[in-house]
C-alpha cells in the first residue's frame, strides 16, 4: 500500500476558512501538511499538491483578477514538476466576476470556489479534491500492480479493444515486435507486426478468427497460432 502527505498551501485565505481547512480530516492512508501565505509565493505555489488562491489578491492587476492573467505562468511552472502524484489549483472568486471568464481562464485552474466562502463550504470543496487525490493514488498503485505482474511474465501479454487497438502490452511483447510500449499502445496489428494492410485484410498472421471467436464465446479460449515477426515466424 502507500502513505502520502497531501501538501495544501493557502494564499490570501481568510483565517476562519484557513482554520476550517486545517481541521479537515485526511482520507485513509493520507496525512495533511497545510501552510498559509498572505500573498502568492511562487515557490510555495509550485511545490504543493493543492494550491488554494483567493483571487482578490490580484484585484488591482491589469485585466482584473482572471486566472489566465494572474496565474498562467505559475500554472505552467507547476505542470513542469515531476515530483508530485497529484496537482490541483483551486481559486476563490466572486461568482459575478467568474461569469466573465473565458475558456482560457478555466484551463488554468482545477476548481472554482465561489465567494463569499465560509469554513463549512470550504471544507466541503476541499473534500472533493481529497477524493480526487485518493483516486489518483489508488489508480497509480493499481497500474503498478498490473505492470509488475505482466512484465514478470516471459510470454507475450496484451490487452486490445474490439477494434484491434492495443491498449497495454508487456515487456516480452515489445521485445518480440521490436517496438517500445509508447509505439505499440493505441496502434493496430499491421503497424505493430510490420505486415502489409493486404496481409491484415486477408487475416494472414493476425489471429483475427481466434479474436472474433473469443469475443463471441465470452469465455477464455486457448489457441496455438503463428505470428510473423522480424525474426521470422514464431
């Protein structure tokens, strides 16, 4: 399992709301580290998991307190970070002001908490982000379980959709076809196996019949098949 500390930094948040957010109970396998700043500190903004910013801090800025004007550069810096499992920016703004925002403004943020904001609703809004962070952490763990399991199998393992696109493959699969996972995933059979579209259309060396039979039967089936690789028939 995992243990994570959710770093929550508050910028310009009023004391009653700050206290309510500090009292918010962490979810299972999480801890909280909450820090408050009177203004937006660039390093603190970019180094936390959840940044909560009251846009009234930028009320006097050119163009008004719009995320695309006052937070775009900082948001870009946050996206460059590779040392966090979760990243969210929540802004506190007046509903009438937010009604004038453009799609560009919403691309910069992950949550809008309309003011006036009280402690009870702030805790409610934070809980949404907590659940989102937990989903991300649980998903990352499940992906690690799956990748570790299939990459430890010496035989070829792959997941495909009904249209033939390879959704996930293991290391043995990549070694056999001579391509990386990034090259393989999302692509079809004849690209991956270096066969021509005509060979694919004729069903030669592509296992079309066995795939269709498996989908029709809705059960596990076993086949012996030949595939055409760069190293010859296998």
